[in-house]
C-alpha cells in the first residue's frame, strides 16, 4: 500500500514499485517452497519414527516372551534341584 501511494505522490518511480513487488514475490515464493520442503521432510521423518516405534514395540514383545520363557525354565530347574521339604540338608 505504501509503494503505490509513493508512486502516486511521485516519491517513487513505477520501476521501483515493480522492483519491490518482484522482490517480495520471489521472497514469498522461496519461503513457501522452503516451508513445503521442511514439512515434507518432517512428515517423512515422523513416518520413519512410527515404523521404528512399531518395530521397537514388536521387538519388546518378543524379548518379553523370551524372558518369560527363560524365567519359567529357570523356575523348573530350581524346583528340580531344590531339596524336598522333609529332607534335612545338614
């Protein structure tokens, strides 16, 4: 708004007005493309994190199952090797 008023009041030339408008348009274009690329990169990164989170949770379930199996096996071994309640250890 200020540039057109400056041109109408002859404080700026029409070529200066076009130069400011072109610079503003190009700056906005560069900013919009940069933001679009940033949002696209963030979306890809978030998608990668979701896949990684799912893989980690699946691995945690597998590890938990393996740990429970090892725990049960250890309990069975302990129960086999433990002396009977009526036996005297000493």
